[in-house]
C-alpha cells in the first residue's frame, strides 16, 4: 500500500543527507569549523579591503579581482576534509549535459563578478562598519528569493526579520551624520549605499539560484559537486574581472598605486595577497556550509560578521559609532536572531520527521 512505502522512501532519502553520513560529532565539528572560516575570512577581507582604499589604493577592478583570484586554494578541502561514505541508492539519476553545466557555471560566474564589483564600489565609498551593517540586508533578500525560488515559507519570524532588517538599512540610508571616508562627498555615499544594497540582493539571488541548480539541474549536492561549482564559477569570475581590469585601463595605474601606497610597496602587495587568501578562507566556509547544511543557511551565517566587522572597524579605523548606527546594529542583530530562531525551529521539526521516518515500520505488514 502507498502508506507503507512512503516512510521507507523518506528514510532512504534522509540516509543520504550529509548529517547521516557523518558521525554526529564529526558533523558538528565540520559545521563549527565552516562557520569559523566564513565569519573570520569575510571579516578580515572587509577590513583589509577598506585598508587598501584608505592607504592609497583606488582600483575597484583590482579589489574585485582579489575576491576570487585565490580560488586554487579551494583545492585544499579535497585533502583536509574527510569525505563521507557514499550512500547506496537504487535510483538512477540522469546527469545533465556538459553544455548545460558549462552554461550554468558561466552565467553564475559572470553574476559573481558583477556582484563583487558592486561590493568593491560600495566599500570604496563607505566606512567598513556601515558597509557591514548594510550587508545584513542579505537576510531580507534571502527570505524573498528563497520564497519564490526555493519554496521557503514565510512565517511570522521570517516576516519580522525582513521588516526589521529593512528598517536597519533604511536608518543608514537617511543618516545625515554618515561617516563616509574622508574626501567622499554625500553623493558618493549614496552611490556606495545603493551599490552595497544591490550587491546584497544579488548575492542572495545567487545563493538561491545555486540551491535551485543543485535541486533541479545537478540533482545532487555531494561535496565534490559543491566544490566544483565554487571553483569553476570563481574561475569565470576571475577571468571576467581580469578582462575588466585591462579593458578599463586601470592596470596602467597599478604601478603608481603601489609606489604611492602609504605603508610601502611590500605592504601593498601583502594587503592584496592576504585579502585574496581571506576571501578564499571565507569560500571554504561557504562550501562547507552548502554541503553540510544548505546554500541559504550559509547566507544566514555570513551575516554574523556584522557583529564583528563594525567592532573591528572601530578599533582599526576609529569609525564613529553614532546613535543611528548603534540602533541600526541592534535592529540588525534582532532581525538576525529572528531568522536564526526560525531556522532552529525548522531544523527541530525536520529532525523529528527524520526520527519518525527512521523508525522500523512494524505496522507495515498489518
């Protein structure tokens, strides 16, 4: 009967999830390590990106390029992270054609390059703390895109999170006492705000599209598939950024930029190198969370850096934390907490469903 077969199908699907292919302590350890890599990598990269601009760097294409040029470092997880045993399955999945996969990677890579460029423009005209707070709007966009593309339901907590995060960003938009970097006029601050907001929306859309690709096109989300997507899309984004660097003519100014860097030529090179490394450390965390949890969850965790980056910016760059910015931070944390709590409830519900589906169906023979 259908009623007796469905639990077995569900149990078979559940057993293929990463959570069930690792031991519990291994899964939690890898999730914690991925979260650490994502938060610290992103926070350090933003601070170094702002340092690059403050010390005399002004090439937005170079700032865009360093976000993906270190992608070969993503090969390290192949050796550093143990692969879980593959789950046996009787169903035969049809792999998509090479042309389809190449087209998907190409389009996503171009979107990543455009997104990185918008982030670079935003960081050029904003302080690191303001930039980080605006990036918190990713969660609001995440809720909208995941609703339409990934069938995520709108709950009271999700709606609350979306409204609160929108208010948080709106406060920064109307802040008359905006602490833009020295020499940046109010008009450029608005451009930086809009670019960062647009980049946050595009990044959320990108993650939803990746999740949709795993579910509808690739139809699997193994560690190797997740890592391949990250590597190949980063390769396309790096090529696009390199073309932009030369086509714009900014490559002509790089030598003079290095000579005029306030901390010296060595510091210039090391700033770019460590920025590239920091972004790839962040990418390792993203890859880990996509594989262990989901693409959407990695977006949630990435916003945790908003609690670290503004504080680090105050210490490193002496950014002002005026009343509006403090209220914006508190609202962002409130919205983040609401989103995390909803994810906790969803996870708790899913675990109960898994536990029920995993029990032997003693009554199936009746």
